[in-house]
C-alpha cells in the first residue's frame, strides 16, 4: 500500500502520520499546504507540498507519487470562519474535493474522505449513516456538497464522518474541548459551557485508526467514526475537571443562546457506530479513557 495523506499538519493528519509511519508494508507520503511541521519528529517522512484547491498540483502530485490510497483530511474546519468567508470555505472544502475525486477515479486510487456531523440539522441524534442531511451552517453545506461529489465518483471511495475531535498535536494553534477546559480551570478562569447540545466526542487517535481501517479494507460507502459516549459539552467539562482534580465551581452551565456566534450549531448530533464496529472492527475508547490519554500525552510533552 502507498498512502498519500492530505492535511498532514492538522490534528487528525498528525495522528495518521504517527500511526501509518510505523505500519509495515505501508509507504506513506504526507502532504500539506504549509511547511512540514513534523520534520523534526519524523526525519525520514516523505513530505510533498500540496494545495488540494489547485487542480494542476493535485494531478501532478498524484501522477508523480502514484499512491494506491488517498486519505483526505485537509479542510477549512473553523465553522465561524466558513460562515464569514464563503469563497475560501467552498474552495477548500468543495472545489478541492472535486479535484481529488477526479484524479483518484482516473488512476483507480481508493479515496477516503473526511466529513462531519455538521451535515445534519441536529434534531435527532445519535445518527446512523442513512440519516437525512440538513445542514444549518455554511461549513455543513460545504461538507455535504463535498460528500455528494465523492458519492458521484466512478472510482473507489469511502466517506468517514466524525464528531467533535479532540487530542494533543505538535505545534498546533487550535484548542479543543478537553484542553480548553483543563487549561482554563488550571488558570482559575470561570468558563461558560453549553448543556443543550449533544455530541459523541472523538479521540483523534481513534479517528486515525478508523481511517486506516477504511483504507486497509478498501471500504466502499459511508461510515460513522466517533466516540460512543453521547454527552453535552457541559458534561464533558465536568469529566475533564474530575480527571485533572480541578475546581468544578468555575464551570457555569449555560445554553447555546448565551453565545453570539456567526454560525448556527446543530443541537443534537452524535453518531451510531455499529456499522464501523461490525464491518471494520472499529473500537473507540470511552470519553473518560480519552481524557486519560490526553493527560498522559501532555505530561510526556507530546
């Protein structure tokens, strides 16, 4: 197998590099728009600059590298940024996918495409793969449009949808629910956390494993890859405080109307993951176990 990975500098991309770099009989090619952030960690990692929104670059790199599989994690995932910058959102999340779909189909390359629970309206989670989409923001609309391009492909493809990914990454500017709560409470800061949204939070390592299983099986179709625990962000925050022994009285329970964000959020998503469990052997850890893993990684300076 020769796997070409897009978005190797991102949270999921970094976890996939860590996982695939050590797999016997797998040749890995990491790609990203920016410079390789992982050069110091993996000196022998093959890295090729690639802007997936550039059709010529996509054709050139796939022709040059000739992968058997592509795992596409690169995207504009900041939901509010997407709402405020339609053009950039569509270019990175839809146009780029069209380029990859076309190039992969022409070369018989298996494509694993990452998608999101935000393609759904948030009225009826947890959701199975055949639930009807109905995005409530532009990010969700862009990811649904990308899914439709993948599904229309004449080539081989799998779509991996996920939910609220959390983890520790190298030189990574963005935070996530676990790190934000831990760091805020450690600093003695009071935080407001919503209790009227529901998700199945996903440890980045589990998602990386799920993507690897899709590629290894050359799976075809849509798969939900998330954690199994259905929780509100408020409940997640309390678990984080408990694990790290922090002051829970700093956590204020609020509803989503407290915040004025450019993009609407779906209220209740979360996934049923039976299909991935049965067909792929996908076995995510619990949210409690995920917090412990992050705690260990942080202590080890990862």
